[in-house]
């Protein structure tokens, strides 16, 4: 199945896949790096997928097996696609408890689950799957093969590209956080948002993430981008193709991401910035400036990785420098008193 090279017996029985620490004799696991390989000797797993070039100390080829592959991660992904039980999906057609406006167009090849609501003039294309309690606003377009898990809400006029997956309780198209001071009341006045959200093809969005509609035109998520759980993307953002945005990240309004950008978990990105293609933002970074293409930035506020690492190194040396400085002051003070 994987086209790997076997090192060990071919008669072992595999009944499941688990992590190195948890796996038992009938489980398969994976070794992607030297740090993983160091655990193999004490692991009870029967078989491991191993990235080519990684040495595995303590391997007994008489009792356990390694399968050498170009990438253990990719091989495990391919294997899990075969092992994972298929999700239970609504059958084709519209469940009797669903509410569908007469002007909506729902393909007979789509599956509409219980308690779904589909608004006026919405379009649901062939192969789309709406799990229970999905709400589709007026004029929304859902592309071929889209899968929307329970509780997803798509506000009016937004568009979801073919093959995209939105996990539970994702909200697409809520108004952006737009307010201005109102001199007449001393409070704040809401800014209307007339735009939409346009999700590309093959996008995946994790549970409870929110993408706000634009003030005008569209908030755009490019083809193939993957967004983790609990991510906030504000109005008028333009997210490129093939980006990875990890959980609990907040992206303020009108931010532009190029293609292939990776953003670590719990990052914050200030409004109006541009992050160039293939840039990497380390976890828990606070980005306050544009990031050039291909660069890695870290920290709070974020700066180029080398500069930030030097800063962190300097901070670690501060306690010793402070002790040395206090000793110097003490000597100086003692010298002054003796002279007096």
C-alpha cells in the first residue's frame, strides 16, 4: 500500500494505529525524526513507519518491524485514510425536517440533513453535504462536494467553493467589527457591511472559526487554505492559496496574506498588514509590521527570527549581568568608603 521497505518480519498482525508511547504489539506507529526514534527502544509498538534517513537505535528486526518510507507523516496520512471509518452523512435528498425556501435550488445529488434551513435563492450544488442544523442564508452558493458539519452558519450571499469542508459551528459572513465615534450620542455608530465572504476550492475551516464579511467587495480565502479551530479572520482580509493558519489566531481587518503562508497558533496580526508568500509566523507572535516574502518572524512584537533569537539570548544573560553589576557597585561603594 505504501511502497515502503520492510525491515523485520512480514507476518506481524496490525490491528490499529497509535502514538509511540501508547502503542501496543498489534499497533502501527510512526517515527519522523531522531527524537521519535529514541523512543522506539522502549515503545511496545509492533510496527513503525520511519522516514528515510532516520536511524532507529535499539531495533530488533526479529520481533518488530520498520517500514522505511520517504515521509512517515505522509505515509501515516495515506494509511489513516484507509483505516478511518467513514463519517456518517445524511442521505441524498432533503430531510423532512429541513426548511427550504421555494426559490432555493438544491441539487438532487446533495444531502440535506435534519433541521437544516436554506434561504431564498440559495444554490446547493451536486454532492454537497449539510449535516444537521446547518443554516444557509439567502443567495448563498454552496459548491460541488462541499461538506458542512453541524451548526455551520453561512450568512446571506456568501460563496463556498467546491470541495471545501467547514467543521461544526463555523460562522461565515457575520458583520465585521466596524464602528466609528458618534458625536451626536457620545457613543459609537455601527458601519454597515455590504460585502461578502468568498471561500475558494478545497478550503478546510476548523470548528468555531469565524470569517467576517467585507465592508465592500469580499473577504477572500484562497484555494486549498487550511484554517484551524477558533480562528478569527476580520473584514476585507485577502488570504492566499495554500496557507496554514493555526488555532486561536486573530487576523485584523484588511490583512493580505500571500500564497503558502504559515501562521502558528495564538498569533495576532494587526490590521492592514501584508505578509508575503511563503512567510512563516511563529506561535504566539504579535505582528505589527509587514513581513517580506519567505521570511520567518517570531516574538511579541514580531521581528525577523534571527533578531528575535538574539534578543531572547540577551534576555537570558541579564540575571548574570545584573549580579555582576551589583558586585561592581558594591566594590565601588567599598572603595569610596575606604578612601573617605
